[in-house]
C-alpha cells in the first residue's frame, strides 16, 4: 500500500522488452536508503517488485498484465517516473490509500493556469469514469490528487507549485497517457451492490439520498 506522496523522480536508464514482459532500470537515490530485494515500489502509480538494486539504481520487471493497463509501453530512455516506497504505519498518512493497482490509462488534454495552481484535464475510458466523483481522491501516475471537476469522462485536478516540482506531470504533452488508480472503496461498494447474494439494506438510492453519489 502507498499514500500517493511521491518521494523522488527516477530516470529510466534501461528498458528491456520481450514476450515475457518488460524490465526497467531506474536511476534513483532517495528510495535506496532502506531498499531490499523483493521490496514494493510504486513506479508511476503501479506497484512493482525490486528484482535488483545497486548504489544508484533499481530494477523492476513489469508483467504483460501490467503492460496492458499502464503507460509503460510509452516510456523511453531518460524519461522520469514517479517513485514511492510502501507506506509504514508509524507516521501520518497525508495522501490517500493507494494500492498501486492501475485501473486504466487516461489521456492528457490540457493544462490551464488557475491562480498559483495549474489545472490539468484528462480523458478517461468511459467504463472507468463511474468510479470518479467530484472532490474524491484519484491517483495520477501515482500522485494522490483531489478531483476538481468531472463531466462525463473528462476530469480535472489542481496541482500547486510544490507538488509540480516533485512529480513528472509537469512534463506532460497533449495526448500523453497517464496511469490512473480510481477510488479503492468505490469498487468494493459496486461489487457488494451487484452481488447476487447482497442482503444489505444499502442500495444505489440509499447512497444517493445520503450524499455518497
């Protein structure tokens, strides 16, 4: 589990793609302080396992399943990726609960100035938009953000300067893909409500009447 608070931006220095998946070599420093083989690392929002590490790098292996739902296939040498180590329970959780399991990719549309912040707009696959709500949490390339607006399958988020400085979203160009993890709890609620064995009094009408939808 992660918080969506990025610790550093790592630089891609090696990409090895085969029928088995993709191995990434990532140059980094801060996250190496307590690294070990088998550790979980969030790379652009996707939970990966460290298979090898050295004094200035880690290696991870992305499965074909990961490649099918993330933007990893668009990564190039010298690209920067957002990195976060797994959370510990002895400190405040300042972001939100992020599993590192990517739901889909969204397309970057545009960025607009909004005071000292910048508002970023993204287009989701229509099937994922039902999990995104106004003022709800969302992880974009692993960054914990609050949904500032949602209209059909277009949503926006606000990024303040201190956040932009620490993450790779500032380098996005129109048409670029980002990894999206929607709200974890929304998916569990949908599963319960749609279950044939659901005997709960909670319904879609109940949630709507009480301000949850």
